[in-house]
């Protein structure tokens, strides 16, 4: 069985590569709700994984505020985050 010797330089190089990949992943995930101020319906449905009918119900019952400009419906990203935060469920073990 061949033996490999790992040096400190090898470990530092691995660490730098790993940190670079982690930063890229964090940047990609950071492009979710907060990267855009206004989202279109298709973006909201994809983000929340809901159907067009569910999104329409959220508009109709006032759960999710929206703005309509020229026939296109826009949603404020902060409103979506507020809805998610206000519906957060915390389980408490007794």
C-alpha cells in the first residue's frame, strides 16, 4: 500500500480551496430574497415552492401585499420575509 505524506503546505492549500468554495456557495444562496427589492410572481412561486393558485390566495386574503404595474404583479422581498417570519413555528419540548 503506497504511503502519501501530507505537508502543512498541502493542508493550507486545501483550506484555501475549501474556503473559496464555501464563499461561493454563500454568495449564491445570498441571492435569494434579499438580493432583489421586487420579485415577479414566477420568482415568488419558485422561492416559496407554491402554485399560482396559492399565490393568488395569498394576494386575495391580504397575507402577501403586492403592487401591479402594467399588468405585472410585483412583490416586495421584505414583505415576503416578513410573512415567513410571522408564520415561524417554534416547537418547545416540555
